[in-house]
C-alpha cells in the first residue's frame, strides 16, 4: 500500500516536472520570439536594445584610461586620449572578422592603373553641431596630417598618398597633396604607387572638423563646448587628469550606432598606473586588462571570477633584432644559431604562461599570409646544430664573441623574465655572455631609430590587418638596418598587385620566407591578451570571430567595437545595487 | 633682521640661476628627446617639422636664452606632454590638489605624530612606548605603494567602504591622506619623544615640580612648548616635498596632482616642465629654509642673528 502510493507519487511528480518543463520551454520560446520581434527598450538615439538589455539609463560603461592631452587623430596619435576613436567617423571600418566595410564612405573604386581612388560618401552625415560632414572635411584632415606646421607624429602611415612626403618636406605646398573633393560626397585620393590596401589604411581616418579647427585651433578637441563629433559619441565632460565622459551622439548618422548611452573614462597616469583588478573587483570599472601572471593565476583560481577572464591572441610579435652590418651578427649563421638556441616553448610555458604562444615568423596565426608555423622546424630549438653553426661561423664555443648587451624597451616584468630566460639559454647552449638591459623608452627609441643598438628585443603590434603592416617595418631603411633588395622588391610587387588578392598573399608569404630564412630577426612569440569583464557585458564585439580572434581592443573602445551593451545577469535580474549606486552609473 | 632677509633673498636668486643652468645642461645631455618616434621612424623632414614647431631646432644656448628671457616675464612655455595648455595653467590646475593632499597629510602627521610622541615619552619603556616605536618604524620603512595597495584591497575591494581612487569628496581623501601622513607622522613621533625626554631632565622642570606644579601643567605648559622647537627644523625641509605631491600616492589613487609630473616630465623629456618644476622646488626650499630660520629666532630667544660686532 505504502509502496503503491510511493510509486504513484513518483509518477505524479514526474508528470508535474514534465508539465513544468514544457511550460518553461514554451515560455522561453515565446520570450525569445517576443524579444526578437519587439525590443523592450529603445535608447536615447533611437537604437532598439537587444531583448536581454538593461534599460537605457543603465547602459553606462566605466573604464580606466590613460591621461592624454588631445582628442584628435590627425593632431597627434601618441598624445591622443581614448576619445579620438569615438568622436569621429572614419571613411572605412572593419567588421569583427577584420573584413573591410563602409564607414563614412559607402563604396569606393579604383582607376584601371590602380593609382586613383574615388570614395563615395554616405549622404546625410553630419557633425554634432548640425553642420554636414562632407568630403571636404576628409581633404582637410589628410592635409592637416601632412601639413609641416601641424608636425604630425603618425605621418609614416600615410606615405602611400601622392605627394605626402613632399608636403612634409616642404618641397610642395600642402594643397598639392593627392587628396581632393569633386563635390560634397566624392573624395579622390591619388597614391604614389599602387596601394591595394588603401581602403584598409583608411580605417585610420578619424576625421577632423574643419570648421572647429579653424575657429578654435588645435585645442578644439579638449573642451566639451568646442569638441564637435561626427562619431557615435560626443564629449560631455572632461576634467583633466580625472575623467572624460561621452554620451551617445543624437546627431550621428553613421553606420555604427551604439547601444550604450554613456562612457566614463577614469583617467590615470601611465607612469604609476592604479591597481586595476582591485578597482574591477570593487565594481568601479566594467572591464580591464589583466597584466601579469600572478593576477591571471589568482583570477583563474577564484570561482566567482574565473568565468570573467577572457584570453585571446593578439596580432603582436616579439623578436630579437641585430645590427646586421657589424660582427658577429653580420653572419647569418650566428643569427640562426641564436634562433636555434632558444626554446620558445619553455619560455611560453614558464615566464609567459597564459600570455604568449611560440612564434617563428613575423606574422602571427590568423593574420593574412600567416606561414602556418612552417618555420618551427628550421628555426626551432636545436642547441646541437646551434653550436655547430656558431663554430662554422668562426666562434667555436662562443669564443671571439664579446659580452653582448640585450636592449629592452621599458619592458614589463613578464617580458624581462622571458628575456632573462633567453639570456640563460644563450649562456647554456652557446656559451655567450649576455647582459639584459631594460632601459626607458626614450633612450631605447633613440638607439633604435639611429641604429646604434647592436642587439635587443622589441615587440611590434599591428596597426591594420594586412601583411604590408607587419612586414613593412622590415623594408630597407626602416626600423632596422637589415636591408634586402629582394625583400623590398617582393613587398613592392605585392603592393602593386591590385587585381589578384591570392597572388598578393603569396608574394607576402615569399617575402616573409626571405625575412625568416635570412634571420633578419629571431621571432620569439606572439602575445595573447587577457581581460576580465563583468558578466553583464554582452555583444558581438566581445565574442570571438570565426577564427577565434576578437576585434575588441579593450581599453581603447574603438569605433569598430562598440556593439556591446549591458545585459541582465539572469533574465529578470537587474544590476547589482552597488553598481547602480556607483559613481556616475545610472545617472543621465 | 631685515638686512639678513635681503641677503638671503639675493643669495636665493643666485642659486636659482645656477639651478637653471645645471638642469638645462643635464636634461639636454640625456639621450632621447621629447618627440622621438614611438613606433616607426618618421622621415627626417617630419621630425624636423616637429622640432621646429617647438623651437628645438635652434642651438642650445639660444634655447636657454629664450627660456630665461620668457621665464623672467613669467612665461614658462608649453608642456610637451600636455600642449593644450601652458606650464603655468598646468601647475595652477594640479598644484592646489597636491597642496590640499599635502596639507591634510601634514595636519594628520603632526597631530598624531605629536600625540604618539607625548604618549611614548610619558610612558617610556612601557608597552605604549614600544607599540608607538613599532608603528613609527613601520611608517618609515614600509614603502607607500605597498601600504596603498594593502589599503585599497582591504577598504575598497574587500570591505567596499571607500573608493579605490579618484579625487572628489572626503571619501576619496581618507586613504591617500593616511598613506601620505604615515612617514612624516613616524618621524614627528620619534622627534617629539626624544625631545620631551630630554626636556624632562632639564633643571627648569625640576624647579617647576619643586614649586608644586601639577605634573600635567609641567608637561603641557613648560615641557611641550620647549620640546616642539626641534620640530620646526624637521618640518621645514619636509614642506616642499610634501606640498608638491607624490608620484606613488597620486598615481595609485588616481589623483590629478602635480607629483606625477616630476617623473613623467623626465620620462617624456618635457623640457619646459622639467625646468619649471626644478625652479618651483628650488624656490620653495629656499623660502621654507628662510622662514624656518626666522621662526627659530622668534621662538627661541637663544637663537639670534649676529653679524660682526653689532
């Protein structure tokens, strides 16, 4: 009897569970359909928020940002604050697969000879003061970049544009730059040589407002009253050294309308950065970079925080460079011996654990023309062969090579540790005396630019996703004194290849093969980024793309990665009260 | 006295001149310049344009001459690291914040320092004295950034009672002021203690006790007054440093003060700021020492400026 009742109760309860489950599924389905068809919220600039988004009043992001004096891309890049990416509309943008798409320009074409480009602007674009944004603003901006009086610090980037260097050198007037507008919506750019990646270069064309620059001068971008915006956000407050606040730009007519209502940058000084993770844990900021292994290890071992840690590869390569005109590094065998003496796997397992993957070439995985680890064998760890090569070069057992200084550019502890690992490997495997010298930025760049450093380690982080960027720095008379005419020729040929992208890629692969096989540098590792962000941050910008990368560049909330929003942690659950109460958040 | 002050001020001007010459030559002797390329080398022409814009293409003696000429008219140039404002603007914007922080720090340091000093002197060689010694030693030896991080983790991250940084209401002052005050407080406590102990053995104390004064009156009316004179000596040199901010405390607590610029100006080779800050500190030190000496004469009748046979 008792037994029977027990069974029927069991049956009854299973039935209940089943019904409840079906009801839940049905509710979920309806909820999803409902969410997709009719959003609950529309933000202040008319963008419907995703179904799980918090109300517009809570769409506020707070982040630490480095204190810098300007906010205008074409005034200065290196002294420019984070706002420069979001208050201006570039001609082109990329999506999260790094594919090119339109920005201010909706389409473009190139002449048959590959030298003359025409960009057609979207009609209806405007500045936040209501004035139209036209092709003339882009002409003005690029001229401003080249103008000797503006003394721009990023000029090398635009050198493909016709007469750029001549304008910079004051041999021709500014208005002879190969950029002009035939009407308000048509921009023409002529290049010196064929430059198939010009539209990609122009993802860095955050336009300057001609009328504001003329009226207020160089400092127009430093005050909310004069800082007009053509981008998704507009500056509403800037207390120097303290905070910058941006709000969604109601006058914005471009393609990347944000879900967010407000961005609060809390400024800090890079020389003594504030502790970021404690501020993140105290709910004062919504995301931040994880900068060392101790932090990463602690976060990963913390049950509550480990889900908030995200790591992904970055297009960033660390390498050893040489003065290849002087002994011992004028001998390729010596350079190769160094490469073979370094166990990159060991370094990435220890000193750089979680922050790097071994690299054997300049281009990192996921980058166009990536070599698919083809040089791991020929450049990888082989101490026996390394010793043999060194002996063949006339330095048996390292004899004849004086003590070497390995110069580092103001590196963080993790990279210094890795450099010391390399130091130990060169000592153990090749009997070379190496001294690691980590010097401050200015001293290092002075030596690097004047080619007075014989040996050192330095990184390069990509500017745009095209092989011409990462390989371009190895062209003759550039960053290093490895000059190779065959390499230059291949680079030039690739840049001239406008019609056949796959041939262009194979030319770059060939160029990289020359670079690696001649051991212009010893390529060591590619960096991985690690970040924490709050579980309530959602959006495609935060998700990995098809090949596992994120276009998200973190602290720089770039215009191409603003498609994120604050979501409910769980359906129906609002933000933790303490965040709502936190300074600035929630307030409009 | 007046003559003495005039002599001292004339001397200070000479010192300032020397300081400008030495600083100017040193900062130009260091490799690297304010507009070195960060990533890719610029063309020689582009580099020349930048140098020209800031007058750095001229010979050094001319740059120095121009600087001095302008400085005499209180034009200290434009900071390379923040070219949207003048050096004077920048200092006017940031220095008051450092002074506020420094002033609050000093107030805390002296009030608590003197209190601890008195306590450990009147309870010499008891647990109070030893406890104060431990606190004082910690205050001097533990670096301020270590204490800062500890405070942030405890008060902001774990207990969530204070913000990790920023500069606004009183809640943002508490941690930086305490961190800032610890070192000076420890020094003040140690000086007060030994000075009081020394005074307690003086004849005038015996006299005071002998005429039947209460121990409390002896201590607070007679001993304390005389014991605090040495504090003037240590307060003087402390002032310029404390009033111009600290790189660590300001950096870690995200305080937009002047302290950080002492370091960033050198890293950035920000010549106008390096010159301005060196001059500022030199002037402050000169003035503070002068005032200390004058105060000394006022407070302690035994100290007098004697010149020749007058």
